[in-house]
């Protein structure tokens, strides 16, 4: 016979330590006002309508009917009205308990189904012309087929990427002009070009001292004549370095005046590239 352990466990009241839960070796299920909760309370009351789960969402009576027919692989041209009507009424009874406004539209379709079912139970009557009467389900079938076509078309449209939902419009401003736009000539580049002209002019110096009256307007005309009929002229080719420093200075002032009056344009293809001068207008 096995020996019994004489160790006795304390009663729950004796093992209870003030400020500590009854169970200390388990994870608390929840906390209520900061206190750990290790078991669900037995008197917890949950109202019946506290949680509602909708397994299927329908957009209307036709959507529900189409769902019942397609789910059970019924032939839409030969609908078993008894089975479909019974299933439809079960769903209507459920929604009537929750939303009377929503059930009103479904009740109208339910009345139509019951009417069709009743007409199918009666023996068909031939028309005055002796033709077979129209199937009571014909109008309902037509509406269901039209609704299914519209639903499938809406699904295909929904798969197309939509602006604002799937893609965003990117706006990029691109400046377009028929005339080529050349970079503006920097002042520093113009100064360097002028210094280069002065360095080259110093290589040819005259020791004859004479007084010469130079006209800025006259040199403006000279520059315009050099540019006449030519598309571009390099900046340094507009200066006559053989005539000395005064002529160079007057020619440079004349060019500045022409540029100020927007009669010529000073352009450059890129940074540190040669500077070109051209007429700002094209004569007819």
C-alpha cells in the first residue's frame, strides 16, 4: 500500500493573503477596475441583441432571390417557387425583428412570390386566341436576368482602376515653347569674356598718341550691321582688337546699350561655353 503524505494543504480561507488573488500561477483573463480576473463571473448577463452577425449582406429583394437561386444551382428559367419562397420568407422573418423599414421592400417581393406560387397551383387558362398562357414566373425571370447583368457589369467596372481609389493623378508642369530657350548669360561669364578681350588687346599696342572722337551710336550701328543676316556671332568676333583700347570700350558700351534696348540677345549654350550674340528680331 502506498504511503500517504501527511502534508495538509491549508483551507482556501487560510491560504488567502490579503491583497493577492486566489490564483497566482495563472494568467489573468482580464482586469476589472485594475483588479485581475481569473475566471468569468457566473452572473454575467449578455442581452440577446447585444451581438448580431450578418453572414450575408444583400442590396435588395432581387439580390436575395438571385443569391438563393445561384447558391442552390437552380435553373433561373425554371425556378422552383415553393422552395425559393419558403427560404425567402425565412430571411424576411429574421429582418422584420430588427428593421421594419428595411423589411418593407422585402415584404413587397414576398407578396409577389406568394402570388406567383398561388397562380402556379391553379390550372392554366388559355387565352382568347387559343394560345398558351404566359408563365407566371416570366416577369420575375426577366427582372432577375436584367439585375444579374447590371450586377456583373458593376463588378467589372469596380475592377477597373479608379482615380482617387487605386491611382492618384500626378501633375508635372513642363514648359514648352516653339523657340529654343537658351540659358541666361551670367554677369561673371560676361566679365571674364571682357577681360579676355582686354588681354588680347594689350598684345597689340600703338605708341602713337592721337585724339579720336568715338560715337556710341555709330558703333551700335556697326554691331547691328555685323549681326545682319547672320544667325549667331561669337562675342569676341564683334571687337576689332587692332584699333586699340578706346574702340574696344566704345564697342562694348554699344553692345550693352543694344542689349538694354532689347535689340540684341546675348546667349550661351551651357555653363562655361562660348558666348554668342544675335539679333533679337528677324527682319522680313
